[in-house]
């Protein structure tokens, strides 16, 4: 009954091997999965609650986590290693892995929703 609606909402999503939809959710790193961090140093205080939530969402709802950060290449190496070490499976980095299959290359990550400190108006000084 709802299959057509779900297909439209999840237009860049796919089903996992068990037949469930992979729900693409983008998550920022700095001040979202961390309580504090500094791009120029090793000082990072992790938001452990955020990691727990992502693991539960992945297991319960089949959420595909897309890391959508202002960091690039070498600055993303440490966050990706930490995520891996914490048991967080990454679906994509800065992109939904299926979004460019139609030949329409876009510069924004497609996800059902985005979790980022900027979305709630947090100012960091």
C-alpha cells in the first residue's frame, strides 16, 4: 500500500541484503559527534551518546550513516577511524553512494534528514 510513497521519499535509497530500506541520514562530525574538537590539534572530546544513538538507529531502523562534514580528505581520516573503532558502519562520506547513478551530479549530500549543530542554531565561540 505504501510502497510507492516510500519509493518516492527514499529516491536515492536502496534495500539492504535483508530486504529493508537503507534510510540515509547525514551526520556532521565537529560539535555533533564531538562535544569539542579543533581541526588544528588532536584535542577531541567525543559525544559518546551520539555514537550510541547511531548504532541503535543502524540496527533498529537500518539507517545508513553518511558523514557530512566541512572536513576534507586528510582531516577526515581520524574521525573515520574513530567511527570505525566505535563500530559505526559508514554508508557514505559527503555523498549518498547512490545519488549520482542517474548522471545528475550534485554537490549536496542526499539524506532523509541531516544532524548537524548548525541545524539548531548553536553558536560556537
